[in-house]
């Protein structure tokens, strides 16, 4: 990991550090555009073609049958089942609190306005499967959809061969998901967004993925024939802010936990102590040596860096500019700094709050904005699977009370028919 000093680094270089290294959208768009175009035109047939070509898909059907889910439930290791059930309970307990509240307001006598929430009818959940099988992501996407009571929940995940991982299927079972498709990548995003006669398109797509999945989501979200998405969620990233008293072994383990996600992941240590930075680098070398995903870690660490700052306030200033997906505050009295955090997907306070806890079972969601999108987006929650509808109910007297304002504003904007819709009622 390269090392920089914040107050000795010019603005141009700081801006470069803030920009993520993993996504090259021009090149990525060129790769996924023809795939999306083919799936849009030829539907399920094209999606299966790319699944066979890119993921070595060889099953007789793209759909997971009920007997496969039952088999997964019978054969899955009991310890894994127990872990998934614990995670399910904790995640659900947190997310139930997110159910948005409807309200009704009497604006004036005879004017009543209200706001109510409805679930999105058809949602598509994308669960990555290229570098690792992620049943935790099924829970993170499936539980809020289940709480929102979306009528149709479709899950897509890549399968290299014929069978979906048992843990992933059991997680889907806990979330009540029955429509599971063995396709991933750009072809899955295209199928969810466009559909065809054999597969009904969805109304919104959720879930993280590599740069190709992220690029595909962005493209279908701006296509009138496609559908909206939850957020741009690409390669994983983490900032750890640490003071001189932080445990270097803890910090190294946190950095490595995100570095192992993929080749294009990025991890950043921002610290007030140069000595700590050196100790962390030694710990990284020691801990990473025996990791099964050592090569991935080595590559993602090349994308990563250490930033030396004078104080925690300066560290938070940089972090807010960077807007990380994950932020760990491994500092004394970490909770005292929460009001100064403006841009972050999910924050972990104190030395015993590893990012891994949030990835799996503490309760918060791990489907979060990356690439600086935390400046404008939050993570997936129950409200993500719902939309609000406003209602208004006016009596004749209520309309009369605001008729002058409406008529004047309509006339100001040159919209005479708008004005007439009020005038004709009052007269």
C-alpha cells in the first residue's frame, strides 16, 4: 500500500485518490452494451446463450425447482443453517423498524392531504457469484423485500454448471423467495430489465456486482424500455480511521476482509500515527500470507493506500470527500464523532465493530453505495422496495379557499386550461 501525507499532498493528487481505480466505464460499457442489446431483442434465449458462454451454465432449466430448494434444506450443514437463521433474525429485527409511516394532514378547512406507501409489484434481486457465493446478500436483499410484502420477488445468480449453492438456496427459502434463476452477469440484468414472452420483466433491480453488472444496471436504468435500480453498487471499498492507540492486528484484518472481495476492491487506512501505519503493513503481510484468496488480496492492495493526517477531524474531512461504502472508526470515543460523518454507506464504531459484522449478522444492510455515491444514496432498506403515493381530497369550500392562488399561478405560467379546471368548479 502506498503512503501519503494529507497536508503535503496537492489537491490534484487528493482528487485522484478519491476517484476509484476499479471501474473504467467507457471500456465496460463497450463490453455490456451488445449483450444487453441482444437480450433486449431476443430475451431469454439470448440470456441463456451468454450464460453458457460466459459462466459455463449447463443445467437443463434456468429455473430452480422446488425439489432443489428442499434438497438444499435437507443437505445443508446444520451449523451453516443455524448461522443463516441467526443472521436472518437480526437483519429482520433491524429492518422491521424501517417500515415507512403513512400520514394525513388537514391543510386548511376542506383540504385534506395524505401520503401512503405501497410495495413495488415486481422486484429483481441480483446476487453475485463470480468470486464467492454470497448467501448473506440474499438475506440483505430478500428480507427488506419480504417485509415490504412485494408480491413478486425474482432472484438471479450465476451458476457455473448446474446447481445453485445450498446455502444460497436456504437463505432464499428463509426470505420466502421461490422464483430463482441460474443466470448472472450483464445477461441477468438485461433479462430482469427487459423480459420477454417467457419471462415477465421486473419494476426495479437490486443488488451489488462487479463493474460489468454495475455498468449494466446503469444502462438499463436510463433506457425507457428498462427499469430503475436501487443504486450504483460496484466493487467493495473500506476506509479505516485509526488513532495511535488502535490495535494494528485488528486494522489489518479489517483491511484484508474487504481486499479479498475482488481484484478491483479498494481499502484505505487513514491514521494520525506513522508508527501505527508501519505496524499495520507488517500485520497485513503476516495475515495475508495464508489467505486462500491471497492473489486477489495482493492485487486489490495495489489499488489501496495509507493516508497520514494530523488529527481525526482531518481524517473525517477526507472520508466525507471520499464517501466510502464502509467506514470504520477505530479511535478512542468513536461515538463522539458520528455527527461529523456526512457521507458513508455504513459506519462501524470502535475496535470491536468489524466490518464483517455488518456484512453478515449485526442487523444493518450490506448492500451499499460505492464509488462515491454515498454522497447522495443510502443503503438498501425496506423503503427501497416501496413507493409513496400522495392523495388529496378537497371540498368545494376547500377548493374555493385556494382558488385564487391556483388561478393566479396557472395564469402566470400561461397554462389557461389549468386555471379553467378550477374556475369552472367555483362558478
